[in-house]
């Protein structure tokens, strides 16, 4: 059974007009039935309303952040910052070539927030500069969600988040377990890289990677923790 004219009109109003998008809704209509179909549509209507209110504010917030703290030039990086940039750039390029990049694909009434460190912002601009994602430093993303946007886990999500960080030192809770397994030579330091995605209160995950910095170059050691939720 094909989508009704009423269904097609409502989907068009929500921005779903491409053939691939309509195929999803057609399959839902046929497999789940009309009642569940309209429940999904109602969720999309709520998402659209929240997106229309909050996405312009998110864009303005990002502009204010970049006026206050511009993305640094790669040429200005210190040796350690340049190496962090190299690692973060490679992680973002891996993401852009993987199936996870699907969150970057345009969807009606959905925003994508890409969050990283100050050094990582330069890498993010290089890798994702052509997409419509909003770039924020991790501290800025935290401020957005703690001070500006009131998260309601019961409401439909109008955004997805991907993030990358690389910082020196081990969390205290991990040091006792990791240090004996990966002892450091003199003059070396641990780096911890975290990359993850989330697109709902119970959808997403993150990898925690252990790196070793010898003062010249960072060496990947292992993934030591995987979050899944």
C-alpha cells in the first residue's frame, strides 16, 4: 500500500521529499502500519518545532564563540600542538571515510555539532569545512548544554554530536590499571584521545585511546576503554 496523499503532504511539509527519504517512510508505512507511522510523524513534528527554535540560537552561539576565540592558524602551533593537530586530523579523516559519517548527511530538522579542542578546531575546519555542521570547542559545547539549551531527555533530539579530544595525562581512575601494562620510558608522557558520537539519550558511544608522546611524535598504543549507550 502506498503512502496516502495526506501522508505525502505532511512529509513534504517536514522537508522529506527526496526519493531515498520517502522510501524509508514508505517502508515504515507498509511494515509497521498506519498507526505507528503517524506516531513517528508526530515525533518529527515535535523535532521540527524544537529545531526551528533552537538551531538559529545554536548558530548565533557558535558565531559569538568564534568572535571571542578564533580558530588558530596551524602555522602558530607549538611542536606539541602541531603533533596533536596531526593526530586529531587523522582521526577526523578516518571518521569522514567511515560509516559513522552518516550523521553528517543532511536530514530535515537535524543539526550536527562537531566538538573538539582548540587545536582540533583547525583540523575540523579542514576536514568538515564544507559541511553544514556547527563547530564548537569542547568547553563551548559544555556551556551550550549547561547554560543555554535545556536538555530534555524525554523530547525528540533535533541534533547529533561527534567529538574528538587529545590531552596529556591519564585520568586518576585509569592510571593504576594502565601504567603497569604500558610503562613509560624516561621523558615520555601519556596522551589520552577520546572520540565519540551521540544522537539520542541512549544512542551513541566513544573510544578512549592511549597514546605515548616522546617529545617529538605521538605513538598510538591501544584502545583501553569503549563506551556504549
